[in-house]
C-alpha cells in the first residue's frame, strides 16, 4: 500500500487551491464572452475542484490513520467528478473560442451532457459485468485525461491567437507538468521522495495555470464586448 506522510498530504491541497483559482478566472473569461456558456464552465469547474479536493482529503485521512482508513469513494471521486468536470470545461472553452472568432456555436448543454451520459453508461456497464476489474475506472480516467489535455491545448491556442505569449507558455508548462505526472504515477516504486517531487511539479504546474488564467481573463475583459447577444470584437484572427 502506498504511504503518505501528514506534510505530504497537506501539501496536496496546494495544487487544488491553485486549480480552483485558475478555473475561477477561466469561468469568468468564458462568462464574459457568453453568459450561458459561463454556467457550463462553472459547473465543470465545481466538479473538477471537488474531485481534486476529495482526493486530497483521502490522502489526508490515509496519512492520519497510518493507512488503516481507506475511504474508497473519496479516492474514486477524483476521476468520477473530474471526467464530467473537464468535459464541460473543454466544451465551454471550445465554444468560447468559436464565438470570439465569429463562428457558429451550438447548444450549450446537450453535446457535453450527451458525452458524459455515454461515458458513465459505459463505466456502469463495465462495473456490473466485470466486477473487480478496474476497467470502469479506466474509462473515466481516460476521458478525464483527454478532456484535461483538450482544455489545455485550447487555452494555449487561444492565448497565442490573442498575442498573449506569457500565458500561452505558462499553459504549455502546465500541460507538460500533467504529462510528467502521468508518467511518474506509473512508476511501481512510489517512495516518499518521489511523491515530494510529484507534489512539487503539481503545485508549480497549477500555479502557472492560475497566473495564466488570470492574465487571459484580464485580456478578455479589456478586449471583448460584454453583450451576450452578439459576438465579441475580435482582437486577432
């Protein structure tokens, strides 16, 4: 069983806080362009932060109990909540980019909700037909990772198009951190020292995300029109 120290568990709340701050600005940026799409992003951000908070709390309980108390549902909440959360975020950021460029946007809720419903249907089916298998978890985990990457790539493209190189490269740094952590998590020996390295990378990656998100929101507020009934004025194409 993987071990956690109390200090390691407490530090795990840092990236959660940085993620929450960054997503707060992303939601505000999306809502500034499209109020309804902003509500989609807000629900996605709430689910994402809740998933991260649940995982951090699971680690804290494990650390306090010396590994004796394993609240499984808190551990599983990471991808159960983040998979739909990031799906909603990815869709809302994509639609925001289309609106900024004067392109047609689609139904605010139907496409992402349909995808989420299909994913959870597949996950539940696997859980019922293959009990004891991690297949149901892998479906949600795969969607979570894919949606996270898509959201990051969209924000990078948006930042470069709006001639915001610093936020763009900070979003690149964040995405690089996500890939690094994904690879490190696959290592069989999860020593305390390795976990400290992972936690440090995670905190830096999401601090970069938070700062970049704040800069992008400030740019959107200064550049785009606030009338949700018309497309914003585009700074660049």
